[in-house]
């Protein structure tokens, strides 16, 4: 068994460096990425899928659910950090205003502080642990900062990174494999081999 942690595929705003609104769909490339990921996971033992219900995560989870022939369980605790009024603004424009949205002490107007976000992700982690099946793999489809918070605060990643910060760069449609029992050891981190057409059929376990 494994816990499979997945970041959503690319969106137009990922591509264009815009702070993501909640309803952003996948780009054409993101849809292709989700398809490649689903194909890589087709022969795994996924028996349960949890996902953020924001469009980009839902659209990434759907082909995985179709391949695995299981339903998606939507969990709002898996939403990306809420950046309030900054959502929809370009990063370059925020820089011109002197705004650093990811700075340690910065709280976006009408959004979440890092502390509130970490508390929510801790609740999401409790829900993930409770959902680990007795048989098969659990897939969790969420967002980049959620993946980074789980990695930093709840997983054993000692074999993969000497220092895990708040902004560890999980790639679009990346796959991370985690042992499904404490200490929740990361077996494979941030893999995108499935996005290389030559890697079709690559095993998900123990691959970089």
C-alpha cells in the first residue's frame, strides 16, 4: 500500500504567473499532464481518492478516478492557501507594489495567514490518515502549498531533502509516494517521469 500525494496539473495562471483564483481550470497542457498521470497510475491499486474540489484539482483527479474506477471524495480542507484580494493579480504587479505574498509574516487581505493555513492543513492531514484504506492505495489530489505543508510538517522526508521550506517546488501533476503508516516515510518525491512520453509504464515506487 502507498499514500499517493499529487499536485494538480498546469493552469493558464500557473503558466502566466498569476495568483490563482479558486475557479481556474487546467490549461490544455494541464489536461494532457493529468492524462499522462492517470495512465501511469492505471495499473496501481488505488481504492480511494481524496481531492480538493477546486476546479484544477478536480480536473486532475477525474481521469485518475476513471482509470481506477473509483469515486472522488472532495475535501475542502485540501484547498490551496487563500490569498484573498491578491487572487487574480500577476506576480510581477505584486512585486511592483512591494508585496511579497509568500513572506513569513505577510497576511493577505481577506486571506489566510501561514499559521491559519498550517492549522487547516493539519486538519486535512488528520482526514487523510483516517481515510487510508485497509487494502490498496489512497490518492490525494491537492495544491502545491498544501503538498509543501504536508512535507514540512507531517511527513518523514529525511531521505530526500536536507531542508524542506514553505515553498518546496512541487511540480504540476507531480507524484509523491508515501508509506501508509507512521512515520509516513516519503518513498518517492515530486516525480514527473510520466510527463516524459518515453517513461510510459514506469513504476511509481522508488523512482525519482
